[in-house]
C-alpha cells in the first residue's frame, strides 16, 4: 500500500508541467516516477531536489544506489523501465 502511495505522489509531482515544459515529457516523467518509486520503497536516499520533493528521505538508508537491496523482480522492473526511458529519449 505504501508503494502505491509513493507512486501516486511521484506521478502527481512529476506530471505537473513546469513553465516551458512540453507535454511530450509526460511519459518520461511517469517512467521516472515508477522507477524511482522502486528505489524509494527499498530505502534509497535521494540527492536531487526532484527526488527529495517526490519521495522525501525520511526513511532512507542507502546513499549509493548500487547498495539498495532490490529483489530480482524489482531489478527486472527497473531494467524494463530504463529500456522504455531510452526508447522514449528520456533524459537526453
């Protein structure tokens, strides 16, 4: 239930257009939220203002994303999302 709330919060935050931001960025924002919700649920400590704004760091335990313990299922989910982000040209 907590993960669903985190995803919803991230999607709301990420979907709010910034001044001058194209609506085409929405799929990238949604993917960003889904990917980072996995890390937030696992205890990652976000460094960017966007990550902290969307997920906070109240219960974080891991400063290095490589140290975040993810299940095989979560790793596969993150890998799928990253592939989709690349296909959409996110972060370029």
